[in-house]
C-alpha cells in the first residue's frame, strides 16, 4: 500500500508541475515577443494561385514551451515570407514536448520508447505516457499554433499530436484558420503496427473542410497508404489533401512514394506532405516534405511540384497550386464520372462487410 501511495503522490506532483509548465501565458508571451507583423497573403484569393508550404522539422526535445514555440515559429515565418497562404507541419510534432516530463534528460540515450518506459520504472504501454503528459502537450500545442496562425493571418495545419480523449490515445491533426480558430481535425484512422503496439487508438472519420483557399482534407501519414482515403475525400469535394508524416524507417525514395504521391495519381487532387525527421528515443524518422500533383499538372511530368532536397534535415518547401487547372483536368479525364460504383458495390462492399465481421487477419 505504501508503495502505491508513494507512486500516486509522485504522479500528482508531476501533473502539478506539467500543469504549471504548460500554462498559456508563457506561450502567448513567446509569440508576442516575436513582434510578428500580420501578412497580407490572404488579402487576395486566386484559385489559380494558391500558395502552400510544407515544413520539414528535425526532431529534438524541449523542457520549456517557449523553446517549442521558437522551433515551429521560425519555419512558419520563413514560409509566410515566401507568400504561403497555407503552411503544413509534420506528424507527431508534439513529441518534443515529452521533454517537459520530469527526469526526461536521462532518457535521451534510450534505444527505444519501450526502453525509456522501463527506465522511468513505468508499467504499461507507450500510450500510457501520452495519456499522462497528453493534456499538457495539448495545451502548449493548441496555444502555440492558434496564436501563430492568428499572428501571421494564414492557415496553419499543425501536423498531429498524440493526446488522450475519452480514456483512449489518438494521433490527431488540426487545421487552424487565419483568425486562430480551429477549422478542423482528424484522428489518424490507419495506424502503423508500431502505434498499435503502443496502444494508440484509430480514428473513424474522414472529413473535408471548407476554407477560403478551397476544400481541404487532412488525413495523417499511414492514412495515405490506402487509396480509399483519398478517393473518399475527393468524392466529398476535397481538392487539396494535407498529409503530415513521421516515417520510422530508413529512407527509400520508392518506399516513400507508396503514399501520397501514388494517391494523387489515382485520384486527381493536390497532395501536401510535411515531414518529421531525425532520431528520437532510438527511432529513426525519415521523409521529404513535398507538394505533389497529377503527372500532367507538373512541369517535369513526374508528379512533383516541389520536394525537400534532403530526407534527414530541416527544410521549408513552397509551391503554387492551380485549382482552376485541376478542375479542368478532372473534367477532361472524366473524374469522377469514369468510376464504376456498380462494380465496386458488387465486389468491394461484400468484401468490406466480411472484413468488418471477421477477426483481423482472418481469410
């Protein structure tokens, strides 16, 4: 009993420390201290010239929210200076805020998240750590991106963050408007096996959000591995699909192209990919921020409007999207008229129903 009592007392002390560290004041002061001049990038909206930026961040750890603010504010300012009306950040952008955990410094050399968990003396899964620190991470994350979007007067897709909701932990992406208000959110629906092992719960919705720049879908990373995600978003009106990634694998160009690039060729939309790279708690993260388009809508015919030069360091890439040309391309190619819903209903629907009613992996 005394051991459990002591552990509970420690947890309460840590939660109190996190509550104090993650309060809004320091974040808002850190943003105000940057003396950001509101841009006029959204003053004139031209669907033929929508300027987007994809951010590639190198992962690290921060003990103070002000450091996190600086980490994301610098590339955001750079993107806005280049005319971006929409700036996208990577998946798991909140991971550096694990540094707020008391004693995190001694975990820096851990070979894996599981090893770090054992070093903390914790019993459970990685999701339990996010369940514990998630409320503090959410406060810093939401306050930071809301304030920065409002200060710059642009749309900001804040990547994604692992946070608890209703007792479960989800990987949730957020889109903020130029007034700092939340426009939309998406809980990652297709998990990596690693995330499932950690105890993360999959989301169950696909939404499209109306903005001044057009209709936008915001799936997360692995969601782009399956054609259904983009096809359903496009049929619901999406023309721009933002995909934040944090791929835990050695970089391979062709492996990386299995996601958003391939989906954009199957379903005519623009794809904006932001990436988290580097090494954190023994996990190697790789990727290249990029903006993709159907082959015929790219100057070189390769489906790439712009792409980060390197897969392992910070970068900001920007591109101009022509939604008028995309709409003409859709009409020319017959999308969505060439689809065969009668055929899909005959074959796909029974198979999906079988999968839904069968244990995972059964045949």
